């Protein structure tokens, strides 16, 4: 059996496009043919899981093209068209396939395309015909239009947030592709719920953990293949914004639409608990200091939701850095994006003292630059390797990076916006996050994969920024029925 594998993967924050411009060719890392398998074999990624499943089942993966960009602005149409065309060319040249597994985000927007994921799925379906099964993995934050059920045999979004099950879903995608190649097309449902989710963590005790447990119960029913929730991406102004429930059942074995409606009702009943609020910078730091004084040892982790590069934010926000400088606690902030500061530090060299104007380069909402003297502690190329269940073994690149000390605060300063979910980002620069009183990470939820265990407490901070939890600050021009704005809306 031969299964093609590839994809075009980006999460689009439509609100940052105005200041950053569109994402062009240089935003994507593109792998082709055997490069795809070589880069991901043995890693905790979707392709890593797919490689493991194919080896276990004795099937052949036919690598096509995999283009991955960090979360960011709307993708330039010419860039998307080039990537899609090359993937389709390789698909045509691959010869007969029994199935195709695509690795997509599900919240990708290109110029003139509200969902380039749907566009690519449609093109792949047209290319392979109705007799070849098409299965796709998606990020949990996918905003996949409901019409995708017409071109897709199965959607497998991650279940967990942090996304510690990427490899598991890649494994399942290959196994399901093999099954469906033998059984034929299943029954599918993809139901939109007009709800913006900002509190979607799946750790025990959360509302999404309750929903996930219910989905797992439904999956135990005869004939049910998969029941999943796509939380949606709240920082994209697109017509089908909101959450979606995805259900796949074996042909003739159940009512996919009824199961989707059941889960949608459960989501809607928890809508107030699925909208999160957090503290401003000064309040969050003050609370963290108080908690640290009571605890006596170990770091308090402050996560900054509103400047999360994992949601497309630039990572140059300075609100929390200013707040940390005002308290005596030994603190670390990771990672603040400022290419000019990294260049200045690199020019001076490790051990040097330099005048910096750090952060605040993108837009006023991110805060003004911080002007200060800084000691250059460490300089690196910014490459690091994942150590947690979320991407273990995979290689990530921040671009040239410096660890600076400003007073009693250490700051990891990078060239490329980087969400910090793994302590490896900090340890790569010769310091141990466990040795600080306060550790600030620019991340909404993924940081829990690597920092929850070491933290004596976690404090959520939400100063002004491009990925803030105050969704009322973002205009909604394409979709008017979303909770918490249109409070009377219902699925």
C-alpha cells in the first residue's frame, strides 16, 4: 500500500497583517521528497507518528512536499499558489496511491482565500478522484469550513492543549488511511459552534477536559471512528470563525450529524467557562512575587497570553519586562523578539556591556522600547531541539539569539518570534529556569508542556497585545454571531 504525505501548514492571525505585511516565500520552511521523512523520523510530530505507523504496518509513505510557517499574517497569494502547485505536481508524479495524508493547520488564510486549507483539500481531492482516501491531521485551533466534509474522508485534529498528541494523531492518520482504503469512504459531519474559545486547556478540571472525556466516550460506541473538537482560532476574522465539532463514523454504522450536535450542545453549555480573563502586567507580577514569597523556593511561572508568537504576535511586547524591572525578584523573560538588540549584542560579544533599546518595534499596543544597559551573557545561533512530548526530537530555529542581563532580570532575545513551551529554549543559553524566582514565558497554554512541573504556581498575564484575551478589542467584520459578542447566538 502506498500513502502520499505532505501539506502546507500555517496559522493565520489576520489582525497582524496590517503592521507586518503578508507572509511570503521566506516565511516557509519547505521540505520535499525524502527530506520530509528524514527530518521527522523519531520525533514527536505528526510526520514522526506517520513514519512510525507506516513502519509498523508495512506500508510505504510517499513524501510529497511539506511547507511549514510559524503563525503569522495572511499568506501572500503567490506564495500559496506556488506551494500548492508544487505539492500537486509531486502528487501527480507519485504514481498510483491508495490514500493521501495531509498535515494541515486548518486556520490558514491567503489573500483572497478565507481558508487555504479548504482550497488545498479541494485541489487534492480533484487530483486523486473519489476512490482515493484523503485523511488530514489538523491543529486543535483549526477553523476549518464545514464544507470540508465534501472533500475529506477524515479529519484528525489534535485532542490536547498543549498539543502533546501530535505524533499520536499522525500515527492514527496512517492507520485510518489504511483502514478506509479497504472499507471505503466513511460518514462525516463538521458542525460549527459560534463560540470563541480562549480558555481551551485540556488539563484535568477544565471545561475542555470534560468535553474531551465525553468525546472519548462517544468514540467507544460501535462504528464511531473519531469525535473531536476544533477550538478555532480567535485571532482570525473569517466567515466561519468559531469552534467546530468533527465526527467520523464507519459507513452505515451511525449518525455522525447527531453525535456532532450532542458535542456542540455540551460546548455551548460551557461557553462562559470557555472564555478566559487574566491580569495586567503589574498585577500579574505583584501576584507572582507574593506567591513566591509564600512558597520560599522554586519559580513562579507567568505566561503572557497577549504577546504569544504561537498566535501570530510579534513577541516584542515590553509590558512585562518593565514590570519585572520594578520588583526585586530574580527574574527571567523568554523570549523577546528584537533583531536589532541581538545584532548589537553580537557585535559587542559575550561579556560586554551594551546600551540597548529593546522591544516595542512593531506597534504601540506592544509597549515602548526599554532603554537600558545590558550585560551580554550568552550568544547562540538560536537552534534548539524539543525535549517535551510536544515536539520531542524536532529541531526549531529562533535565529541568532542572546541572553542579556538587565539589572536583576535575564532576557532571552531572539531574531524570529518564538513561543516558549520548552525549557530547552532557556537551557540552550546556559541557564536553568528552575533557579529563578519568576519566569515569564510568551505563551498562552503550550508552556505547560515543559514548565508546569517545575512551577510552584502559574500566573496568567494579559497586558495589551495582538493576541490578548480581551476579544472585544478586535473588530469582527466577517462573522457577527459569535459568543461572547452576540450573546443570544446558539449552535
